[in-house]
C-alpha cells in the first residue's frame, strides 16, 4: 500500500512541475478568453469552496463531497475487482428514486420509514448493478457498455414516474412530493450540513477494511489483478463478480438516498444526473490510482473545484462550467501518469 | 405495422437517426481496427456539434460548419493521442476525460461565445438544406428515404463503401489493421504503430465531428448542452458487435436508425415521451444482448 502511494506522489519533480504548469496555463488561458480579473477570480474560488458566512460554502463543499466520495467508493470496489462498472449513475438514480418513493408511500414511525427507504434504495441500486453483471456473466455483454447503457432507461423511468404518477403537481416542477419531514437527515448543530457525511464515512472505513482485511476483498482484488489467475486457483469468479457489483450498486443506492433525505428531501427530475456525481466519483478514484484511503481526499478536492468555480462565477463572472474543464484537464495530465496499467482490461478480454 | 414501415414520412426520418450513428461508428471502427480502445466518441460528437454551430453561425455556410466540426473533432483525436499514445495514459481513462472535457468546453464556450446557457438558437445558424437529386425520389419505396436528405447522409453512405476498400486495399488502411492485429510486425516493417494510431484517431475525430454536425446543423439548427445524448455509446456498441467491419456496421446502425425513428413516430400515438426517449437505448441493449448470446452459443 505505502509503496503504491509512494509511486503516486514521488516521481520526477520536474515532470510534476511541468504538469502543474500546463494545467494552470490552460486554466488561465480560458479565463483570459473572457477577460476575467484573475485576482478576484482566485479569491472567489477559495471563498466559494471554503468560505462563506459561518462557512456556508465550506458546508456546501462538504455536502457535495459526501455524494462524490460515496460514488467514488462505489466504483472503486468494482474497479479494484477489475470490473468496469461505469453505470454508477443508473444505480444512483435507482437508489434515490426508490428510497424517495418508499418514504412517500410507506406509513409508520419516521425512523422505521427512513431505515426501510434507505435499505430499499440500496437494494434498488444493487439490483440495477446486478442487471449489468448478469448480462456480462451469463450473456457475454461487456460490462463497460452494458452498465453504461443501463444509465439511460432508469433516467427516463425516474423522469416518467416523477412527471406523471408521483408528481407533486402543485409545485409546478417535475418532482415528487416531499418525503415526510420527520425522515429528513438532521443537520449538524449550527451549520447547514446533514449527517449523510457520517454514513459515507462509515462506508469509507468499511470499504478500506473490506479491501485490505477480508478474504472476500482480497479475492475480489486478486480477480482484478488477474482474472485468469483467480480462475486458475479456483476462485468462484462469477460469484465474486456479481457480489462485488451488488456491493457497488448498494453503495450507489445509499448515496442516492442521502441525496434525497439529506439535501433535496424529494426526487427532483435530473437532480442526480446534472451535477455528474457519478462521473466525478469515477475520476476521483482514477486521480489517486484507486488507493482507497486517498479517495475521500480526492473526492473533496473535486467537490471544492466545483463549488469554487461557482464562487468564481459570483466574484468574477467566469462561467462555472470551467470546473468541468479543470477536472478533465487534471485527469488527462495526472491520471495518465498514475493509474495506467491498473485499469486496462487484459488484451484477451477486449 | 407494414403501413408504418412504408410510410414516406417515417422513411424520410430514418437518415436523421442513421447518419450521426453511422459516421461516428465508422470513426470508432477505424480506432478499433487500429487497436485503440476509444470510448470517447461521445465527447468527439459533442465537440463537433458545437463547432458546427460556431462555423455555420459566423461564416453563414453549413459547409464551413461541417468543416469546423471535422477539424474540432480531429483536434480531440490529437488530444486523445497525446495522452494515450505519447504520455501512456490508459485509453479508458483518457476517453472518460475526453468526454468530460467536451462537455465542459462546449458549455463553457457556449457562454463565452454566445452568452447563453443550455441552448443556442438563432436564425443566423446556416444549416444544411435538403439535397434533391433527379431520379432518386422516383425509386419505389426507398425514394423518400434516399431523396431530400442532408449532404452528410450521402457522404456517410459513400464513406461506408470507401471504408471497405480502405481496409481491404489502401496502404494506410492495411497499416491500421496491422497496428491493431500485429503491431510488432508493423514495427519490423519500419512503421511506427503509434503514428498509424495517431492518424486513426484523427480520422475518427473528424468523422465523429461530422456526426455532430449532422445533429446540430442538419437535423436541427441549434446547439443544446449534451446534445450527443448517448449516441457515441450506441456507436461503440455497433463497433464492438461488428469488430469494426464497414458493411456489417452499416446494417447494424441502419437497424438502430430504424428503431429510433420508429420510436419517434410512436410518440405521436400517445406514448409518454419518456418511454419513447428510452427506446434507442433499450433497442441497443436488446440487440447487444441477442448478438452476445448468439456469439456465446455459437462458440460453445
């Protein structure tokens, strides 16, 4: 573990400086294009990511990190097992949608409703991931395209459900009714940050322990490093694949539930798609070469870029979409240096 | 059902769906044959769609629009090559970054150049108008499909035939196949496989750019954020299923195009829009599943 982290951070100092110089040159070039005042833009960036009255913006960053880190942990389990599950978005939507609908329809004591909704959301996420897994294992549909294509149907199913049968018509928006207020995740005292981040922290610890300390995690990782070897030593590869995908999907589903009960308090059409949580989670994992304990840090980093860009827009009228460009450029320059060989499928599978 | 399939309005709408898929899939096929695992088609299409609108708006000509789309796509291909081939980044990682880069750059430049978010719509975007050729309209049944389409549709049909000859006989086409199948032999022959792959990526980018141009200045005259809407992924499925062979590629994208336009038609019959929206993806999944199943069965 430490040797891989070392490889990640060390390397040629000059090369890293050049990389950073490139990234900043591209950013400043883009800002120059619109003649934005650099000083105000940078100040806006930092206050947008970490500042605000009573740290309101920092809380927004943490709230966004919660979802990004959750999605990152979800795909990390798959990636480390050699499974190119890029359908996190669909699993996230399935989880958010189902948990919201369960909470709206199920009567009962709030805590029980919340717990059932979260469990149902996790089950829905797991089921959606398993669908892609079953298609790969039993039919031979490559997981990479199968999981990706499954993002689209669920997106439209969710859109239909909150546009027609479950729509809160009076609100005038395409969204479901509010989930009962008693089921909302409480805020930490004095700040606008829900306790969802604690749930993700638990997941983070659990995935690290799972990856390094359990036999199942070890087998899954082995399967990722060499599927042929795993098969040759008699590991139940099919079962490992499906179980790993189910875990990935369940985490994604949990993240969807956190977005519902902690942030939006209902299912709003597009709320899990537009901010690209799933894709940001994927690049957060790739940035740090899939090293589990670094994932929360890189998730926070990307969340800060997004909220910082919003701050930059407020302060210096730089379109906040620059955040996406920044992320892509960072991934191009950095991830191509660190996580190369880890992800490519062995040539026999291509 | 047969009535629906022979309906001239339906037939005339098939190329709208077929052309972008076919152009992008041909691009993907070149990468596939060259041994580059490019799943960044989506981003290249989106880049092309945006550049086409920019070119058509400022030059007032759809041909300039298409040219700028091809060039912008080509530039994305060069970026891909730089990070994948020269810097050794993983193809999947680079692809994901290319897709994000395209989404980011187009929305950012949309605001910088046109000062709008979401959609840019202006009467000054010079889109392609339908090309009418004498004789085509008179062909029974297929007349409405073949006549009165955008020039890019005819180009895409020509390109299928050209691609077939290209891979079978042309020197670069053969080198591209060698780069995919046996790069060591290519190297031994004194040709750098990565240079061949760079050319493949440039061609792929240009074709995807044209696919984007069909979306933004032929099917409609506007740019919408993320208007590629998964077509790059559907094109990748077509490439994977046919291993990048041009004629099978044509028929499978034709199948997807027919299904897409059918679902567009049934929207008029009272189906909720969300269901018709998901049709293309379900159809792709269904075909993918059926063919994968058949492959697996025929192998064992």
